[in-house]
C-alpha cells in the first residue's frame, strides 16, 4: 500500500485528520524518564500507543533526536510504529533540501534507514533536488509551500510573474512534480486564506498543516479552508499541546496526551461536514 492509500485509509478508519507530532524535549520529559538511556523512546512509544486510534499519522521531527545523538532511539521508534501500528502513516519531518546526489542519500535515510512512509522536503533548490525522493514511488514527498512561521513571508510571498512564490510552488508540484501521485504540501494553519488558495490550486492533494495547538492556529478556519469536498485532505499537526499536556488528577502523561488528542480530533471533526 502506498502512502496516499494508507493515509486515506487512516482518515476513514480513525475518523481523524489529526497528525500527532513527536518532538521530544528532554527538559519536558516526565521526571522518571529524563535519565533513562532510552527515555526518549519510552516517552514517544507511550504517546504513540495512547493516540494511535485517534490519529491519521505520526510525525517524528528528526532534529529533536539528532541533536541528542538519539538517532538509534528514532530508529527504534519508527520500527515500533511500523510493527505495532502499521495502519498509521509515518512521516519523517526532516525538511531536507540539497543537490541531487546528496538528496538521494537523504532519501535513503528517510525511506531505508527509518522506513518512513513520507518525508518533508524543501523545494528551493529546484526539481533535481526533489526528484531522488520520487524514485520511491510508494512513498510520500511532502513539500514546503506556505509555512506556519512568521518569517515564512520573507520569501514565500515574493512576487513571481504576478503570483506569490508559495502559489508558484503549489502549481509546480500539482502540475509537474506530482507525476506519480505521491506528493503533498506543507501549508500552515496560521494562514487560512493562503491555505484556501493552495487548496483551490492543488485540488485533492493532501496537505500537512502545522500551526494549531501551541502555535495558535484556529481549527474552524483551518478546516474550512483546507478540507476537500469529502471532508478529508489534511493532516492537521499538533505536537507540544499533546505531548506535554498537563495531567489531570489521576492521569499519567500518556493519558493526558490521549485526552488532548481526543479533544483535538473531535474539535477538528466539528467542522468537517
């Protein structure tokens, strides 16, 4: 099963557009895990198990692992997700962007080493920097388009032949790069008007949408702007708000994460009809 089919099945099976981001910060881990040699893995595994029936995808951010020399724990986590929750797409958030020969190695890292179903990439070195990822035709290539950070406007709003650069990227991906039907785009929830414009350009192409939760994106505006006619089409990411949810009385960190994930999924679903 390729990435797009797997994602579509997860949207339906879990009635969910929620992508759970896995960004482990050792300063925020539960006290009992901070000094464990595999504490990051234990923490993320518990989050995954607690939210697997509520999510349409999991998205580990490689920097949070690599900065701590914890790539082996990331490998273990990816292996665990594939073995224990094989129906949930695994997205490696790497945002790679380099020349073709180097991009091919990054693709091997994402798809062979970590076994990801999809990877995020940066398109600003052009088509030959993205093509190596396309060689894995059953995997997803999720391309930065209109990002959720305020500084994204520095470049993404530049005028290119009468249209903003992010719209040029959306058209390029939809009309030329998506020959195998494996592409998706990153479009932030913090810019719902631009999200709607991208949706109009790319049709039913999946969108990875960061920016709700800790970044403050509005769920109603996000869903209204980005959903397809079928009420799907998005992986709406929440990371910190779920990972570091404050436990209520009697809850542990995983139960708190599940509660917030359930609240977030149901909030998203209010606006899908």
